[in-house]
């Protein structure tokens, strides 16, 4: 299955790498070109034990790629996961879902 993972942080990158290791074709999308450039160079933006090796093996196998281009990445995807930040709002601690809603609008378009 082709999977699009919007967000390449703690949730998106780890989940995407695991889905790729299960045999799915995964593309991780992020708006930060520097982060995507680093991932394409094999540099992890986060530390998680074994993540660098998992990413490297799945990139080498052609099951895991990285891009900033959302429309191209979600085309023909069987599943789209939104794994962007949900910071706590100041004062009340509720999750700020504005990034999730923004991605959902982009995907819907």
C-alpha cells in the first residue's frame, strides 16, 4: 500500500519508517525543506534508538522517501496520516489542532 505521512517528527518519521519496514511504500512529507534535505542525506532530526538504521535500510530498499510536495505525495495514496504538531494552548492546556486542520484542508483540496 502507498502511505503518505504528513509530518516527519517523532510521530510521523517513526511511524513512517515502521510502515515501510512492514513492506509499505511510504512518503514522509514536511514543509521544512532543511529537514527533508537532512533526511535525504541520512541525518535524523530526532533521536530514537535504531531509527537511523531503520530509515537507512528502508530508503535503500526504495520503500521510504521524503518530500516537501504534498499534492504529489498524496496522489494515489491508500492512506494519509496527519502527524503534525499539536502543541498545548497557553492557559488551558488543550491541544492546538490548527496544524492538523490546515493539513486536512490541503489534503481535501
